[in-house]
């Protein structure tokens, strides 16, 4: 009987779940913002890049699931939710000192140099007004429009450029059309799409604003493990070429790089404000 009990005990133990292994197999769950129906064609790049980074660390860090939050949120609400450990675990956005103090940046530039150059959306018929702009002093005679919480707004003001702001992204286009301001600085990759959606606007043909605003993934400051995993995955993707392949697969990115490197526009340099 003693031998039989020993055998039964072994069989019973073998049938129990291995709790440490079960915990190790539990997938990492990451909730990301839902893209709005009006999102630009390049917007899916960021969820694709997140998935690529997590795939690159699957062998070392385990499985994962990416969940999209059920409702769309404004940019300001996304940042607030992340800061307060709310409904989402990650955002992608331009960086500034305030954002980096409140959130945890994954220090890998998602857009390379694309986020460093701005063209202007202007009203049809206004191109001649900008032809004579040679310096920032010339440009300061015009008023820019920008989002209230955009990192670029702080940069523009720090360089002496007047700015009118709005908390609503779509409202800015109506404000430009209504002459509330004169131009709207946008990334090259953004401007082509936005111009097609707003027939009364055109892209100014002669100028670039240049300043470096890195575009990062951000996590909550309470989630450094997620930030670390994403950064390791991004660097692995850069090393094996898969980051470049994904980047080049976005048509607006390739076209924007061609425009930046064409050398046909006058470049006005902006200085970043001190932290």
C-alpha cells in the first residue's frame, strides 16, 4: 500500500498545473489608443511598429497581446489617461520637457528626420505673401496656428513667432480658412494628406521650418518594464533591417524624404527652448 500511495502521489502531483510556468506564459497585454476614422494614411505605422518591437522580444520576454481601446480619444485625453495609469498603456507623440517629466519616453526616434521639417498649410491665393520671407523676422509678421498641447507650439513661441492655438485638431483647418491665422506648420508627411482633405488650402512652396522634436513611444512612468522591452525590440529591428523595411513601406514617408532632400526650399532654423 505504501508503494501504491507513493505512485498515486506522484501521478497527482504530475497532474497539477505548474504555477511558475503558467505565470511565465501569461501574455503581456498592451492597450493602445484607437485610431480615429479620419486618421491619416501613415497612422497605422505606429501600431505596426509596436507589434514589430514586441515580436523581436518574444523569445526573451514572452508572448504579448495588443488591444485597441474601444473609443477614440483626443490627444490631450490620451496623455492624461497614460499619466494617470488609466485606460491605455502607450501613446506615440512628439516629445518635450513637460511630456518627458510626466511620462516615460522610449528613446528611439520613430520618424527619423521626418518630424524635424515643417511645411506650411496656407490659404489658396496666399503664396505670394510668403515669397518674400527670408528670415524668422520676416516670418514673425505672420501668425501660425497650432494645437494647444503640441510640442511645436512651445518651439514656435520660443523663437518669437506668434501662435494662435486650439484644443481641437479639426478646428484648426476651419480657423485657417476663416483667417484666424496665416499658416499652419505641419510635417511634410502630414501636409499632403491634410491638404487633400481641405480643398481651400494649399501647401506653401518655398519654405521649411527646421527644428528637432523627437517622436517617441511613451509609457507610464510606472511601467518601465514595457518601455525597456519596446526599446530593445526597436533596436533589434533596426539592427536586422526590419525597421527600415517597415518605414520605407509607408508611401508618404518616402515622398516626404524625397522632398526634404531635394534642396529646393529655404530652410529657417528654429532653436529649441531650454528645459
